[in-house]
């Protein structure tokens, strides 16, 4: 994404270092500061891209989680179908066993009944005579004849009952087989749905991995740009020399950068979570305790130095949330009154008090994290023709 950009910056770095090896003036300083500002803007843009990719990744993770839940639900449906099919099969097998048992009983009963019918048929002509001869009297004959008829009816009833039971079982089996067909159909539909979900999951994972890859690439590009920023800052600081602090003055505005050697704007001017940010936060590694200087000549019109709180993990409201701070009136510049705010200092420099006149580059305090702050930085702001909310302006353009 930034391959061409990296090559151009590398060439630019070589050129700048070559020039500063032999000479240094305000123009070179302004050029390097301009490069730093551009790189910082590029870093912010990449960070915004990283934040967007993180949101996309989180959103895609939610999609993956939803798909996984649907897959688990579908698999549960398949298991339920399989369990019901197994239960129905077991019932069918149980019914078949009962049918086989009843069929055996029917066959046995039929065989016995056939023998009895055959015997009656063979002696049909004199059966009544045999019953009569066996009876002691006519009343006994009638009773014997009735018993013979009753036995025949009983055998017939048994056969019919068994036949009815077999018929009922067969109908139940048919019903169960139909249920199995339905369950098999449902299972096939659910399994097809599962395949579709697994396909969706594969696509979602592919997209997630792609987003993750883009995020890592963007983070790598950001790290590279931040490395270039440090190299530029080192070149600027080295070219200026520790005794030539004037080299940090922007020739267009005449303002000096408030924390020499530390140029990273951690949080810029504008809207951010919690409201409008009326200034810039300057912060980077090793900045704690570094000198804060007056951007130009001025007079201290307000200051606070009674904040003992220096815990990065918590905040306090001392100094109205600004912690230890110094406010300077820088006088009339090009027809306008200029004021500046230097806040969250670790300590205010000795000799700084309300009414004190300072020169450009004078140390007025040291970088800290007092007040409503959770990290070492300088909050710096500029206001014109007053100090109300509507008077604060973006200070970045006065330095880069």
C-alpha cells in the first residue's frame, strides 16, 4: 500500500541528512518539520484505517459466532431426527416380533381347528345320533348339542381376535414407516442446510482472515511511518544542536515548538470522545520531565502549581482538570492578541509566576501527567483575541 511512499521518503531522508551534514538554517528546519507533519497526518490516516478494520473484524466475528450457533442448532436437529428414527425403528421391530408371535399362534389355532372340523365333517351324518346316544335323556342331549356349538363359536372368536390384533399391528407398522420416511426427508433437508451453513462459515472465515491480514499490513505500515518520524525528529534535533534552540522556530509564524525534540501529536485538535478538544496533545516515549518552553515572548497571566497528583492510572480535578499549568499572553501579533495554554505539567519551572515576563525559548515547566490526564504529555492550545471557547484555534498550522 505504501511501497512507493516508502521509497520516496527514504530518498527524501537521505537528501535531508546530506544537507544537514553541511549546513542548517530555518528553511531546512521548516522543511523537516513539514515532513514530520505530513508523516504524522499519514500515521493518523493509517490509524483510522486500522480502527475501521478492527470494527470490520469485530463485526465479522459476530457473523461467525451467529453462523456457529446456527450450525450447532442444525446439528442438534439432525441428532433429534436420528434419535426419533431409531426410536421408531425399535417400535417397528417390537411390533414385527409381536406380529410373528401372533401369526404363529394363529397358525397353531388354525391347524387345531382344521383337525376338529375334519373330524366333525367325517362323522357329520351321525353326529347328532352320537350326541343323542351319549345323552342319558333328551334334556342332556340338548345341553351337549349347545356346548358343541359354543366351542365352535369360541374358536372362531379367538381367531377373529388374533386377526384383528395382527391387522392393527400392521396398520401401526405402516404408520411408523410413514413417520420414518418423513424423518428421513427432514434429516436430508437439515443436512442440506448444514452444508450451506458450513459454506457460509468458510466464506466468513475467509473474509475475517483477509481483514486480519489487511489490519496487520496497515499496522506494519504505521510502524514504518512512525520509525521515519523518529528519524526525522532525530535529524531535526541533531541539526539544530542542543545549544541552538532557535532552530526550532517556524519562520512563517515566528513560533517555537513548545517541547523541543518531541514532535509527536498524540491527539489533535477537534472532536473526540468526551467532546471538543481545544488544542493538541504532544506525547511520545521519553517525554516525561522534558522542558516546556515559551513559543514566543510573553507574560504569565495565569498559573497553577499545587497539583500533587502524578498517577497515570487515575485522574483528578486539581487545577480545574488542567493539573499544573501556565497561561501566557504573547501580546499583539499582526493585529491580534495571542494567548497560549501549557497544561498537565509535572511541575511549573521555578521563577514562573503571574506577571512574570518570559522570552521565547525560556523554560516555563516540565512535561507530566497531572490533573485530568492518564499519560505523560503537554496539552497545548492557542486562542486569539480572548480565551473563551470560540477563541481557541488549531495550533498545528502555526508550527508546520
